[in-house]
């Protein structure tokens, strides 16, 4: 723990997930252990941490009470942290939901990706059903909102989270490589922090060669402050970003620049 009631120590675990959920679970356990060892209270894994988009997500999908999610819960409990990890769960129409499992420390909820990646030649909506609800939780006195990858292109998602009180927005991603894509990632993560007037922690899959039109990862996980300035950024390879976020910074920015009202 940080010892400051307005400060939360957070971590982004930039892993390179494959198509095997059990192998990915082992990588998550290792990353969460290392983050917890550095004092993190919240550990964020990428989108599709369960199984990468190189495989059909319907083949990996499990319910929120299935063995994979239960494995993540055990990891969170063993290290006494909150874990956010991207997974796939069956949807009623035969597709899946692209879901963030949020578990540990007395928290248990899920965010289902709202904006689906039907762009750059990819058709996420062919296999994934959209979610409909914004999600926020409170941890250590810090209000946290959630988004996933392509949600970054929709500013109103982040403005709504900021207006609802989010002081930190967590964005797991599997951002596909391509011409200009790294620059777009850098721009959008900073802009969405500014839109929410909140800290923004975006955790991407480590750089992985593209699989056709499907997104895998460029790395560059980032923590941006409420004015959109970069606090910390990783490179392309696997890595661990650990930092403290102070919500007093959020309150000061919102007072000086009252755009959310």
C-alpha cells in the first residue's frame, strides 16, 4: 500500500498473449506476482489476455464462473490485489462478449466492450456482441472506470466516465500494428485522459506480428495524467509499468479547467 489515502499504486502488465488460455494464465500469474512485489494494488492485463485474436474467440470463451476466470480470481486473492484481465464469455446470440474481468480485494464485476473493432479490414462484430453499460468501481478511495481498445476512438465514452466521477480510467487493449497505428495509439490515449480529466492507464499486448487483419499488439502501454501528458510509457516488448496516481491531481485539474460540468 502507498500509505496515502488519495494515492493508488497501479501496474500495467504488458504481456504477449498467445492462443492457449492456460499458458496465458501462467504468464498472468508471473506478471501479477512481480507487480504485487512492487506494491501494486491494481494490476491491469491486456485485452484478450485469455486468448489472443489469432484464434477464434468463440473457441476460448468461458462464463465468468468458468475455470479460467476462477484461475484469475485465485491469482488476485493469492497476491491480495485487484486484477483486470481481458477474456471472452459466451453471449446469448451465439457470439461472445469481449469482457474485462475485474476481481480481487472484495471487488467482482465485469465490463463488456461497447465499441467493436469493425475497422481497418477487421470485423469484430462477426464474433463479438457489444456491451451496453459503462462500469465503474471504487478502490482505496479512487473511482475507476473502464474501456477496451477500440473504445479509445469514442471520446464521449470517456467524457461520460469523467462526468460520472472516474478519477482513473483503465483501458486494456490489443492494438493492431499498421501504418500510423502507433501514432494513433499515442494520440488517442493522451486525448482520452484529457476528455475524462482523469488518469488513464492503457495496457496493450506486447508487440506481436499481425495475424491478417486481426489486432494483436504494439506495446507502448502508457499512463497519462488528467491533462493528457505522458507520465510513463513502455516500449514494444513485454514489460511492467508501475506508478502511483494521486487523485488530488484530478480534483485540481477539474477545478482549474471545468469542462465536465
